[in-house]
């Protein structure tokens, strides 16, 4: 008889990959770069010897984490030998080996761990959050980011969000000058007074002028100020944190547990954005949240330019991590991509993401979408079951 425990001894017999270029609805300006036309992601599918499947996603951004081409190569050439023939239940051992086979490549490793967890969840009938120890929340407050160079379009989006019960927005500041940022905050505070507003500079401010601009922004009572200066400027972040009353959130400064420790030691922030694409997976993301918790800092569920598949990995991580308590920004599948890779709509209800209870990640990937948007695919991936 195959029990839940014995099925974990099954081995992985196939790893298939798709590099997708997915059309997006508008241009977006961020402090470190612009996104337009398409976003590139890599989808990985693992198959066990009895035919159980698990999916994961790498969602790189060239100016932030890396490239889709490097993710594809890391998985296809360097991580494939680690995965094929491994037992599906040996996730920590596989991830440790992955670290020793290719340095960095955090998005590729996030995709791999996500697919392994989805595979084990599907094999055992357990949701991914249960594999991480259980859950502490059934829903997660959703934040939608505003980054359209045409602010009137973002105002239209805010009206739509209000109708859907979504009341957290994050304004991408520091892209078109301080006056543009002030204008947008004034308008939001006037027209959407009930909104919880956060601002994110994506490293966009010059350290010499950052404090003066941020003091102006504090007048709008934003919930937090995210990564105003370059990731490497730990001393500047610490200085700004000491001088501002608004909580300072670190994003690009903290990819790893080691950087989180350093952030705590140098007191550069009051809270931190945890993203599986930065940390290299759900387990590492939870480690970062745990270090933050020990230091008295809350964590936020950030993302990159992702489909609903990568969003779901983040959802399960946050569901299992009490300290990731500042909500999440998993809005891209519903509000930014022309078409998501999931068969069903990404689960949003009354301004919250709903944590799935079905096995694995809890949703299925649409094979037609993989075929339609594939730039390249690995040999086996051309035949979708
Ligand atoms: Mg950010």
C-alpha cells in the first residue's frame, strides 16, 4: 500500500521548463527601471515516477534580481542533475544541493522549491501551507501598486479597487520628480481618504536629498516608506530611519538571512519586504521573517512581476508565517497581466487574498497559456499532457 509517507520516496523523473513573455496592460515606472509590453517568467514542472506533477515559477526583473535567460539556464543545465532521480520528500536536501551547484540564481531556486512543495502537496493531498507547519491566517490583506506614468489611469484603477473592497495602495515614488509625488499623494488623500497608502521609492532617491523629500511625504501619513535609497546604502538607511517618524521598510537591501541580520545590527529599517524571488524560496523567506520577528520588526509580502503561480507560493508562505503581517502585493495576476497562467482566477475576495486549502498550491496551470506565450521551452516541455 502506498501511504502518504511512502509516496515521499518516489523519485522525480522529469523537469520541464517554459520561458514565457506575458503581455501586460500598461507601462509602469519604478525607481530603478521601467516595465512595458511584456514581463518574462520561467515556469518549471516536475513529474514524479507515478505521474504526480508540481509547478513553480521564477519571476526575475533584470534591474532587481536577474534575467529569465539566466533562470532558465540555471534550472535546465545546473539544477536538473540535482533534481532528476531525487526523492520528492527530500526538499531541504535538494535545496542545499542546489545552493552548492549554482550561486545566487534566487528566482530559479524559488521556482524549484515551489515546484517541489507543490509536488509533495499534490502527492499527499496536503496544501503547501500545511507542509510548512500549518497556517495562522485564512486571508491576507491585498495592496495594489500605482506606477502608471499617466496618473489619471491610476485614479481610474483606484475607483475600481474601491468598488472591489481593496483599500491598500502602494505608490511607486521617486520616478518623475518630487512635485509629481506630492501631487499624487494629495489627490489620493482627497479622493480616497479611507485608503491605507504606502510609498515605495525602489532605491530612486539621491542620498543627499532623500531626507528633505521624505519629511514632506510624512505629512501624508503614509503607513511606511519603502527603500528610498540604493540597496547598498545601509548607513544612509540607518540615518533616515533615525530621523523619520514613519516606519522605514527595507526591500532591495535585504535578499538573504545574512542581509537581514546585518539590517538588524545596523538598524536600517523598522520592517522588511519578504519575497521568495529575493530569498530563493519559501523556507529562506520564512527564515528572514523569523529574524525580523526576533528583532521586533514586522514583515510584508512583496513580489516581483509575477503570475498567479508565483503569487500562490507567496500566499502559502505568508499563511504559515505569523510575522508577515503587513499584507501582500499579489495584484499582478488580476490587475496587470493581460492573461494569467492559472486556469481559475487568482483568489481575491473583499480586498483580501484567500488562502487555498486544496492540495499543493491549490490551483492549476493552463497548458494553453504555456504554449501560447513560450519564447523557449525545454525538450520535454513541448509535449504537455
Ligand atoms: Mg519594493
